[in-house]
C-alpha cells in the first residue's frame, strides 16, 4: 500500500476518536472510576478570529468562542455532562433544574442520553421557542410557573432540599459545583488555541455561573504552570436585569435577552470575586446595544448567536468606546448559545423577503439586476 494511502487509512481510523471532554480534561475534573463516561460531543468549540467585527468595534485582535456549537446549542453542555454523570455516580435517578431555557435543554438531553428522568421548571411565556421544544422533545417533564427564573430556582432548591433520600433527585443548576467544574474547560481550550490566555475575556452574565467557571479555569491552568497569566474578566448583564451592576436584586428583571433575565444571580458573589481578582469589570448593556451586536455578529462574521450571547460583544464595544478596555489587546468574547434557539427575536428583526413570480425575469427584476 502506498504511504499516502496508509496515512489516509490511519487518519480515517482515528476519526471519531476525538476524546470526550471529560476524558481530555480528566486531570482537572473530579472524576472517579465510577463516573459513567457520558458524552454527546460537547466542548472543543471553535475560537474564531473575528477580523470584520473587530474592525467595526475598533479592536485589533478579537476572537469569538462559539459555544452555540455544543450538542444542545449552548455552553451548558460542558457542565451538564459532568453534573449528570456525577448525579448518576451518586445514585440519582432523576435531575431537576430551573431555567431560562438552555440549562433545561441541556439537562433534558443529557438525562435522556443517560436514561434518567429530567424535570424542568421554567418561567411561563419567557422561554425562547427552540429551547422549550428541545426539552420537550427529549422527554423532560416541564412545569411552567407564573413567575421568573429566580422564583423557579427557589422552588427547585426547596424541592431538592426536602426530598426523600430514598428517591434521589439531583439539582443540576449551576449551584451544583460539578456544573462549574465542567464549564471551566472552555477556559482551557481558549488557552490552548491561543497558546496563552487572552488579555480580556468578555462574557454575558445571568446567574453568574459561567463567568465564575471561566475564572476558575484560567486560574487552574496558570496554577498548573501551563500558562503564566490570567485574563481580565469583563462580564455584561442586560440593563433591565443588572443586579451585579446596580448592587441590588431585581424583583422583576426585564430584557429581550431572555436567557439572562435573572434578578438574583445564584453565583453573584463568585462573579464579583472574579471581577475583582482579575482586575476586570461587570457592566450593563441596553437591549438596543445587545440587538445591534446580535445583528453585527451574524452580518460581519456569519455566526448566528442568541441575543444573550451578543451581550459580550455589545459590552466589548461599550468598554472600548469608554476607554476601559485596551483596543490593542487580545479579547475573547464568548458567544454562549445558538441563534436558532430563538426564532421569534430573529424574525422580529429580519427584513421582509422579496417576492416574485416563478420566472428568471421576475427574480431578476426584484433584485434590480
Ligand atoms: N448566555 C446564555 C445563552 C445563557 O443561557 C445563559 C444562562 C447565560 C449566557 C448566562 O450564564 O447564568 O452562567 O451567568 N442561562 C441560564 C439558563 C440562566 O437557565 O439556561 P450564567
């Protein structure tokens, strides 16, 4: 066999052998022999150099961490795979969570793959259509409550605190430490892809688990001697749901970015610590700024993220314009979820289609060609 053919064969036989996330970063995760090897292909998401968007924002080196490419379309999968695996290891036969939609989709899908039940408690009428369908499709039992996600979280915390130990249910919101353990792997990937940590890590903030997980990841990579510095963590909330910026809880958080419509961030204290330890900032961006960034990311880079995800880019734009972030620095903005999950927001902003009779001439005419 020719050398080339042999090489191709070897490459092909290695295909599909990409390690699972938990395998790849096992040294940094609390796994044991008894942890089931769950995985739907989470992690290893692209870090895209965003030259066009960078130009529009006046930033020289902007990268986007495209977390919408995880199996259920959001970063939650990194933490959920660990949380569900550990739940099973510890004897759980069901998982429960409150959610604005992505945590619940992820919990439902990982529970389905592991053959256990998922119960999800959601704020009624405030979940993007794709997220609602994803949880339902995976067979989760869905309880819609007439309140917000903070109410839903209070309910599931109380439910799991009271639960009979003979029928164990694991709470898989980001107050579950295994969630943050899994989510920190995105920081490792960024360091590996860039060969060093960025100067700034820009990220949307809701319940504040993810910013805390990234900060933990960057510190652990530095402490392991794999890199020599850590980035400044710059987090962004939607103005109508910005308790960490205003310094008080919001009873009625409001934003078009429903994923981050959170008034009482469960990990708020960790996010403030990440901000202060890293020398970063947490600021608010308006819905208009979020939607402008949402459109710009898709139109300049071809990456369709969900509105909440665009808060990171809106935040970079604002912080650079304010002079609080150095435009010559290396900046990574995390795009946390996939735009297809929220078709209603997208349809509300889309230009109307051109219409034509089914002839070449008619199509040419409407195009002005
Ligand atoms: N981006 C997206 C797309 C999200 O779904 C979330 C949180 C965040 C950002 C913020 O992350 O909460 O760790 O600060 N979604 C949660 C959920 C609240 O229930 O899916 P965070």
